[in-house]
C-alpha cells in the first residue's frame, strides 16, 4: 500500500513546516521600540556609545536575549549599570530572559547596549541597524535612531 508511507511523509513534512513557522514567528513577536543611540561627543573619533529602547516579548512563550550585532560597530553587548557602595559599576549581561508579555527597558544608568569600535561617523537622525540575537538562533532586526539626548 503506497498510501500509508505517502501519508506518513506528508504528516512529517507538515510537522516540520509547522515547527519552522513557529520558530520564524518568534522574531515577529519580540520587538524593540523607542530605540535610540547616543550621539558621541566627538563624531570624528571612532565612536563608542550606548543604545537604548524597550524590548518587549509579545510571544506566548519565554524568550532570552543572548546578544546583538550591528554592521556599524565591531562589538555590541548588553550591559547593566548599578550603584554599588556609592560607585557606579557596569557589568556585561550574557543572557536576558523575558517571560511572555514582559519587557526590558534599556535606559541611561541601567540596562543598555554598549556599541564599541564604530565603523562610521554617526550623525544625528541617522538609523543604526541592529540585530538582537535570541536563544535558539533567531534574530530581531531593528533600527535605533542617533540622538543627542533621550527622546
């Protein structure tokens, strides 16, 4: 009976397509809004600056941010600034879990993106394209707008 093997293969293909669609849907439900990059004080120097915004997990499952990258910078990493014994301390954040519906606010003096080894001069109003990397290998692409100060 050729029908049973055909149905089995068809079901496996449908299951694979469904899981691929679910994996592809993850980036669409994770968003970064109000994104901006601080304009460095000296635009002609190789910029090292910071990026901010609001990352929201609109997915029905938990996600974890494990990194970021940008063609405009040699290195992008997630950091957190905390005051410890009256001294401001910054540390790298290797993994940022977000439960369904949860959001993380990236702001000056708190959680933020460190953008290092700039590859171009930044100008106010320009977009800086960024790919936020999620655990599992998917990425969310977004633009952060260069600004002198918070919007």
